[in-house]
């Protein structure tokens, strides 16, 4: 019941479906990059952009890019609103949240999926049409884990798991150090050098309201605020 009420709170206005930011706005854009043709096969169009993402993985329509951003943001925000006991077992830190939101943003949001995730109230949101997870050109391996140009099979460069540093380094592109430029679905990446795991990420979900000052930081598993030196990046799309 709590989960359903939380979902309903997020449907008051579509304009509030914003993603939380982390070190880089790059991740959200990179996730969009993977929404490619359902029937595309590796090797058909491997021309990569400057971010190293193969062309056949990219979302190439404005509608699909917007659909991905909306779902990526709302899924991440919903996890932040849920009681800890109800969270998916895999969501244990900020990078895990990004991976979870990314994969599920590419799902076919059928009535069954919506019911299983207590998000029936978001049925009005369109899904990405080019293909749905895990039926992507590279299967469930959505994240680049090594630099482009190293040679070898393309499939070996992508994996199902990537930590925050890898997500920022190979799956997003730099936008700015000014978080005021953040857009829905953008990410903020920053480092905590005194910790063993210095790379952190936050998903930006947008401003709380026109009357409030500052940015609404949501869906963050990091226990410390993002410093002024945060990098704003965008997923490669």
C-alpha cells in the first residue's frame, strides 16, 4: 500500500518526472544510447560515436529518448521513496541504483510489469519502442566496461555490471561542472577521496517546484552531499 501511494505521488505532473544527478549527466544519456532496434545485430552498424557507444545501440528517435529519460528518472525516484525492506535486493548503492533504473527503463512496461513493480499509475508513460531489455543487440550486457579501440570482439567490451567509475568513464559524456544545467535523467558524479570507494553518483530528478530554490536531489544512495566539484554528465545517446 505504501509503495502504491508513493507511485501515485509521482503522477501529479509529468513535468516532475526528473532524474537525480550524480558525477555525470553522462549516464542517463548513455543509457538512452542502448535503446536501439529490437532486431539489430552486432556487426550491422558498429560505427561508434566519440563516447564509444556503437551506433546500433543508440536511441535514434526523440520519442524513444524522452521515453527512456522519463522511465529512468521515475524508476530511480520510486526506489528512493520505498521503505528499505521493499527495495530490490540488487539495489544496495548508488551505482546499483543506476544500473537497475537503466535496465528497467528499457523494459516493455506491460500491465504485468507495472503490477509487479506497483507502478500501475504510470501506465500513461510510453515505453522505448526500438527494443526492450533484455532483448537488446547485446543482450543483457548494457554497459561498456573497457575503452573503445582495444580490439577484440565487441561483445566482450560490454557487461551486465559496471561500478560508478566505469559508468562515468565509458558510458556517459561530460556536460558541465555547473549542476544548474542539469536536465531530467542527467547524473552527477563526484569523488570522496577519504573513502575506499571514492566514486559516487546521484540521479537528478529536477527542481522541486518553481517556488523553491535549488535542485531536488533524489534517488541517491550516497550518504554525503555532492560537493561543488561534481561533474555533470549525460548518458551517450
